[in-house]
């Protein structure tokens, strides 16, 4: 049996942070019921259908117009039977709909109620709209992103603010459910995307002050570390952080003189001269194809990896050995990534159609006919 089997979660959230949080819970066995507004449901269905399929698998869809009294009655009855509720509205919206925490706790004191928002439920920014880049900016993370010699660059590839928040929310919900076993009481979780990013930035923040507040170029420059282009145009990632790996690389290239150079003999020195070191390395890597470099670097015990494109993932022997990517309707869905010795996370199912589970959920609640208009 999965660890969260028997736990029922209501999702009142769109786009990414809330849905990715509940996906984690669903993979661990929770029954997740996604509440969607007619006529289109979660905007991600239309904006990014592939992304919607990826993060809403293993869930049920209940289509409710929460401006309708019958729909509110259905949701109230559903919440009475539920263990957790995740909402992703701006602060105050859930209260206006009649489903804020103070009202919900009246008819279900055991519920874990999780609010996910950009800046949290309090503070001068709480009511402001925003997206990933805004929270990266306020938390300070954006200031150190991109080229060390260039301006802040929000193009990290994945939605860092959304996803780190989802993980904190899922962890906190699980902790709250565990605490409920002892206290018998639910809890209210105020999950701020900006606060979660700040927590992730903690190690860098400590490093920044510990190093005397260096400018971005000196703070983030890395020598013999990063992505380098090979002769065939493909990229490889190199990470010579420890001195032993730097010496191995110099030996492989036949450049023991670089290893002996005083200015390059430790990590901080190589970072201070990252431009000159990486310029030298770039010329060498352009002399051979990536596959040849990968063999040479691995044999020399140097941290390296291919920079895979999405199309290359299934051909990478490490990725393919993990059986993480599964296709449903030609969309790749990534399974729960942690391998347990005794637990097997939920098998991958497709994302639900809008309102697909209305009849089933209404019947479970005791309604003998579909009372909803969608």
C-alpha cells in the first residue's frame, strides 16, 4: 500500500505550483480531486496542453462553477470528507468564494489547508500579481543568474520558483498530516513562492557574505566548470571543482604547466581567472567530437556529462536505465523520481478530461443525479 493511500486532497489551483504539489501527493497514493471552472477548466489545458498532461496525471477532475450554490454545496460536502485542500488563488479570493480556511475549518477541523501564493498571505506585496521571474527577482536569486559578466537572466530552463514551492508545499502537507495523527487537529499552511526561493538561496546567501560581498562577476565565475562546445557542435558539461580533477584534466590535455601555475592551484584562484582558463579549454574541446571527449574524460576520472537535448534523453543510457519517462498520447510523462526499497509510487495514468469524474464523485457524495450544469 502506498504511504498516502486513503488520503483525499482537494486541488483548487491552476497552472503549475499547486498542481505540481498535488501531483507529488498523488504519486505517493493520495486521491487528488482537481476542481476546475467551466467552460475551459485549468488555463494550462489550452495554453500548454503538454505541460497540463504532465502535471495533472493520476488525478480526478471535478468541474464546478463556484458562483453556483449547488456547486458550492457539492464542494462543501467533498471538503467534509477530505484530508487536505490546496488553493492557489491570490490572498482573499478563497474567502470571497466562501472557502477560506476559517470557514472550512468550521466543518472540517482535521483538514490541512494549504495556500500557495507569490508573496504569502501578508506583507506589502501580498496582493500583487506575479510569475516565476518576479519571485526570482524579489528573493535575490535573479540577481546572480545568467552570465557572470552579464545582466540578470531569467532563462534557467525550468520554473524554479513554481517547482521549489511545490516541493515545500507537498513536504509541509505531509508533515501536517503526520502531526494530525498526534493532535487530531488540522493546520493552515501559508506557502510563499518568494519565501521558498529565499530558503533555496540560503547557501549562496551565506557564501556571499562569507566572501565579503563580491560583485557578481567574481562571485559566480567558475573556472573549468560549465558547458563547452565540441567539434560536432554538441555540448558537454565539465565540473573540475576539486584540485584533483583539475590536475587530471591538465594531464589529459598535456598541459601540466597549467596545473603547476600558482594562480590556478585552488578553486578560488581558478574562479578568479575563469575567463582565461575557460578560453583555453574551449579551444581544446573544439578539436574532437563530444563522444570522443566523453570517453577520454571518463577514463581520466574527470566529472563530465553530455548536455542532452530533450530529444536525446531516451538515448542516454543513464536516463533510460531508470525507466522514468513514459509516453501517453505521445506526451512524455516523468514518473516519481525517488526509488524506495519497499514502496512503489503510483503507476502513471493520463490526465483527466475536464469534468471526467463528475458522475463518479457526485455518486460517492450520495447524489443520485447530476445536479450540476457545466
